[in-house]
C-alpha cells in the first residue's frame, strides 16, 4: 500500500531535538504505533524500517525516532541513560497524542524492548506491547562494554566501541542501568504482550525472553525466531517478525479492521472483487491464489493504492501480448530475449480514429500498444512478431463484441 513518510522533530527528555519519521498509510490510520530501536542503533535500521512498512500496509501509522545522542537526533550520548531513553519514549507518545493520536501499540527492539516495557505504564492508551530480542534486565547491556568496565568504574568515563562506532560511556549510565527493574514493572503493565526472541541470539540470551514471559500477565504470547541474529539482519527474519506482528496487533486496537471481504484463496477460474471500506473506491481483487488492490487516482477521489480498472484492462492486453509473442518465438526458434509492452488507453471520437474502421460511431476506446522486442532479430522477424501481437486472445476480445451476463446472488 502506498504511504507517506514524513520527517519530524520533537523535544526529547533533555530538551534536545529528536529526529523522527512518521510512516502513514494512504487512508486514515487504524491506529498509531511507536517503535523504539536497539541499543546504539537508529530509527533507520533495516528491521525497524521493514516492520514499520508491514504495519503501514495493514493500515497502521508508525512513529520511529532516534534516542537522544543517536542517529540524527541532537544531544550527547554520554549524557544519556536508560531513564532518559524511557523519558524520550514518553515524549514521543506525547508528541503523537498532541499532534495525531496516542499510540495504541508499543514496539521495542533489544534495549528498546526493555524501554517500552518500562514506559508502557506511562502511556495509558497503549493496549499492546511487543519486544524483539529484549533483555529482561536493562543492566544486561553492561556486558557489551567488555574490558572497558573497569575503566568506567575507576575513572568515571571511557570510550567504548560498539557495532563499529565509538561511544563515550559514563559511570552514571551503568549506575542507572543497575537501578532499573523491568521485571517489576511488567507485573503492573496491564497490556497485551508479544515476545519475539531467537534461541541462538548471541547478544541477548533466550533466558531473557523466558524471564519476561514469566513476569508478565496474560494476554501474553511468545514467538521463536529460530536461527535469526540479534539485529534481524537477514531480510527474511525481519519480514517474518513484521508479518506476525501486524496480524497480532490487529486484535488489540480500538478501531477494528474490516473483516476480509473475500475468501482467500478463491475458486480457480474465478476473479472476485469487493470493496475494502478504505477510501471511496479501493477494492480487493482475488484471483485464485493471487491478491491485489484496485483504486482510482487521488484526482478522481481515490487513494491511489492500486491500478485503476482501465489500468488493469491495459495490463491484461499487455500481459497477453507478451505471452503470445513468447509462445510464437519459442515455436519458431526466434532469438527473442525479452518482450516489453507499453499500453495507453484513451477515449476518442470514432471520426478521429483512423484505425477504427467503418461502422463506429460516437466515442470509442482506443488502446495504443508499443512493442519493445529485445534480441537478435532481423527486420522480417520483428514485423512478423508485431503481426502476431494482434492474435493475442485479449486483443481479439477487446476488438470483438463481448457479452456480459449479470445475475444477482441473494446471500450475505
């Protein structure tokens, strides 16, 4: 589903400007979600972007932002801690509440997961919380500092290299982490919880997921991510999380999604079309195991979330043409590498249409088809292929008179 992605700025816990991105669906959002990224990451990490995209496709709006001192946000990372991250999250929720609508879904990755668990109680509108590879104890991230721990304890500050970048970490950061108890807040959270975790996560062990799940109250769910890594750097893993998350989140929002209009997959040999309730014209198309949207452009009052009816008709002519030429080329052993067909549709007066022939009156539909034939073909072969294009079954259907029989089915 096409969407808009807007860059925003709002004040964080220390008053510094935090960089954010609000991804929204084409129509009115079903609900807003707030995403907190992993420790020292940014809002633009692949997992965050893909999960946001999947939720937008389902009709949600998603705000993701960079914590103070990270990514494109202002401030010094050295002056932040877990408490300031929680406050940044609360400020992000306030920004949504004041400018759009309060978030009903909170999502956190790694330490961002621990942060959303801690902040959830301060976002009363939130109904569902999801964590991905989150530590049960915020102090768990301390092991990332390795040999620098002693230096931080002794001198009060050290430069720590994390994920290929240098970060200045002060003792107050460690002290704040040790003072936090995410598990204690879980029992009082009062929201639905979904825990994603990979059993082979080398950064945050699977025992953290068990501790989070045990401390939380129902409704709660756990999804194993098999052999995914901590950052979900493999595309298939991020896509899997996104797909599960968007289906799970739909159960807990206040504005229910309209029930699927059509059974999927549909009967073989039948194309079914039904309104979705999104916008004025959007319709869902099911053709056996295939599903897509149709719509009208914004200039016609639609949301522009899919091709228009005449676009689909042009697509039928174009695809039929490519298939017809491919079959002919294979039968004649022609060196045809690829066929590209450009189709334009318009309505013209019959008297202005030189190609329409005799007997046409009034306005007629005119399809302009342009062939691009790639391969080692001589002129004779090229001309012959252009002639064969006229034998495309859809071409013949469009040129000849068709009969459409309509019946009314009396069922719900």
